[in-house]
C-alpha cells in the first residue's frame, strides 16, 4: 500500500465495488462532473473499468483510497493515460461524499505524485478538472501543480459547456510531501 499522511492507496478489493458503485457512480451529478462522457448507470455485476480492475491494462493504475486510521474505504484514485515513452501520466481521484472537505484530496494527490515520480519514473504529471472544482484545484496547487491553461467551454456537463483547467507538475519542480 502507498501511504500518505492521512490516506493509503491500495488495490481494489471485491468488497469495494458495491460501495463505490452506490456512493460514487450512482450519483448522476458527481458522475457527470467527474467523467469526460455522459453519465450512465452501472449494472450490478458489470465489469465496468471504473470499478473492476483490468490487470492487463498498462495505461491505467486504479487504486482504492482508504483512511489510514481504521482502513475505511473513502474513494478512488487513478494514474491514467500513462505514456511510458514520454514519461507522462494523468491523475484522477474521486472521494465519497462523507470524505470530502477533510483534506484527503491533497494527501491523495501527494501519494499519486510519489507513485508517478518515484515508483513509475514519470517526468510529468497532469490534471484536468472543471474550473469550478475548487477542491481539486486546491489539492493540485498545494502539491506544486501549476495552472498551464484553460480549455474554454471544453466539457459538456449536465446541459451546459464548462471550462476545464489544465495543471501540470514536472518531477524537478515536485517537492515530496512530508511522510509520503
């Protein structure tokens, strides 16, 4: 398990799937805002890649996020779009509603940076998020990510176009979080 100060990133367990489906992916608003595609329900027992890990997929590494105190499942994290030639990848995360606003997002981003830069040898990590996702913007910037641009009206979300913010972090600019 990868450890941050408050959270751990571990493999996805079978018992995580019903919780994640119910608390993250059955939420139409959260799902529509988090995905780059229209929301659609996930059928119980489905092999949907947001829930079920394909160990043969080398372009994505999904994690379940747990609290270090007690091991409670609090969300998902992902290093995706992994490009081993250019040594780049993207970061994504989703926290259960009960885990939001507690500083876990900043710790998850720190742990994903450690994984991307130290374990995988990436040179650049990138985050794309909706311009009004202030929690993700704060989590990224607290970990050294720099706003590199705005993709104007690039995301269709629940009936309207929204701006996305592009953030990047190079390994030489990364400052390892204490305890991670």
